[in-house]
C-alpha cells in the first residue's frame, strides 16, 4: 500500500540548514506530483512547496521562497526539501504528501506521511 | 492569495447529531475545494474533493456542498471516531491555501 516516510527533522539553530527526505512506497513515484505541507504547533496547515511528477515545475510559498528548495530522485523514490537560512517561524511538523492525480499537479493530496518535526531554536 | 475562512472555530456536538461546518473563500475557487480530517498526532486524511466528491473509503455520512466562495461539510450522524479537526483547502490557484480548521468536539 501507499506509504510516505519522512526523515531529517530535528533541532537546528536559526540561520542554519536542514534537509528533509521522504521515501515513497507502494506506488509509481515518477507519475505523481509531490508536496511539502507544514503545521506549526497548535496551528493550521500551510502549503510549502510542490514539484511536478517529472521535476520540471516547482512552486513555493512566499514564506519560504529563496530559502527552501524542493527536489526529487525518482531512481530512489525519494522527495527532498533543502531548508536554508532557517527561522524560528519555520518550526513545524513537515508533511510529505502525494497529489491525487497522475501526470498532473495542483490537485488535492490523497496520501500523507506521518510528518517530521523541525524545531528552529537557539 | 486566496484566504480561506472556516467557521465556527469549535463545534460542540453530541454523538448521533448532525454537524455542519462552513468554509468561505475570499474569491471564487469554483468547485476546487477539498476537506481533510485530522486527529491528534496524526496526518490529515482526505475526505472530500471537488467540493462534493467523497474520497476512497470515506463513509456516506460525510457530504460536501457548495461552489464559488461558500462551502459546507456535513456529517449526518456523528460517530465517536469523527471528533477531530477539519480543514478546508482550495486548489484553484497558487498558492494552495487552507482554512484555519474547525475542531469538532464532544458536547
């Protein structure tokens, strides 16, 4: 069955970097757009970034544009989020998520990982 | 950016009763509206897409309606497992945006 497993979260100082990974199982990874969505403690959901199924299209929320980079390695069925110049307001659980439709993007998420917590604190 | 506003923030309902949750968009999103359920410590789960289509495996007691800027999620008869936070999301335009959530709690 479909499974998304995030890793790479932890405690990091402001201004430092962190890379999140998401291993995908149980579906044809190269056919699906993928997302990162985050949730600050006690808050709502915030879309962070999307990458199209072939990696040719990438969008970012304004709050992370220029600091975060999304990428994918379809040979490894893995999604990444490189986070640079981290700020306290980036503290959140980061979810990896799959687009509902094949060969498209911008549709609802039909599967989510369990999330990885990133804490930015000195 | 399209702002999504959910109301009420908290809804107190007795088991077996009907729950009605609202979601309003700051501009039209057509029918490109999804609802997710999230339980404490868990990832969200897709309930409804295209405003009224139930996702795979979602019970018939969950229904969605609306278009344009006004949307509703109805849970016809609340079961114990339905007490959770519900999020709406528009996917009509970038950036994708979520509402602040409605917590459905036991009355």
